[in-house]
C-alpha cells in the first residue's frame, strides 16, 4: 500500500487510528476474508494449524488476525509505520501473538525459505513493482510453499466495479484508493509468477461485489468471472 497522502507516505495510513473501531471506514475489507479462504483452503492441504504464514501488505491486521484464529503462526509486514502500530496494538489488546514488521513487498525483512505460505491480498495493485514483489515472495517461501493472492484485473468492467461505483457512487471505498493503470491482468500476473520461479496452480476465481449490508459488510460471492477482483495460487 504505497499511495501517499500524508507524512507516513501510504494512502491507507490515514485510517490507521480508526482501523479497528466499530464504525471504521475500512470495515468492509473484512468481508472478503471468508470468500478468499473458501477458495484458498483446498490448496493448504496440511491445514492452517501451526503453518507459518506471512501476510504481505497486512495493513492494520485484518487478514493476519483471521489467520491467527485458524491456528497459524502468523507474521505481517506493511510499509506503513502507522498501520503496523495499529495492528500491534490491537493484537496486544486482544491477546494475539502476531509478529509485525515494517517493510515493503519489494524488500521483505525475512531470510530465504522462511514461510510455508505467503498471502498477499488487496496489495499487488498498490505496490511500486509487482514483479519485484512476487520475486521477493518466492524468496521467503520454503520449497513447495504456496503463494495465495488476489488483485484486480485491468478491464473496462473493473474501472466501473472497483473505482467508479464504490468510490464515487456508493462511497464504501475512500476516493483515490485505486488507480486503474495499476491493475494487473491475469496474463501479466502469470508472467510475474513464472519469471520468479512459481508454478501457477489450479483454476483462478473472481469475487463479485453485489452491494452492502446494513452492518457495513459487503455482499459478495465467488465467481468464475475474473474481469474485476480475482484470486490465484502458485507453488514454489
């Protein structure tokens, strides 16, 4: 997450103080995790209990805490000092042992062959270099490790569904959160993966956003349509 609006230098840092509040602007992001992991789970055949996982671009910790609840040994990394502080404070306040570090996806602060699984969700469309980030993720994974990701396709539909509607009409995503030029086609993603040494695994899926519930959560479902938000898996 790298787009600047303040001295921290990262777009989503502006919401760090409210990240875990009941009425946080970021709360809709939590809605994606059950769908993401319904797709990811079959690829983690040994289960999540005791599995060492790194969440790249963890923000304030929604996915890291979701993984912790499943019994994983979780680390989270994000370039925003403010978001890492928010994540650490919430983990400490709720008794969760999660290792958080400040660092960019392009230069991960971990040794080679450290993790069984790396997750990277709602991140690759925000980094300076997706290709370098994917290469770094490959480096820190153990041989046979899995890379679980989602990102946004660069299509006319994604411009409407991921920017125009949520940011300008519905107001459920902060304005400026996404730049259509930074979206990544599946073909481009496949190139990054193979260049880094990954083998793409299985069939990709999309997530279709259908609206918003009264509690602020999103109405969404898994779909074969990968024209907007899509998920994938690769093995080292």
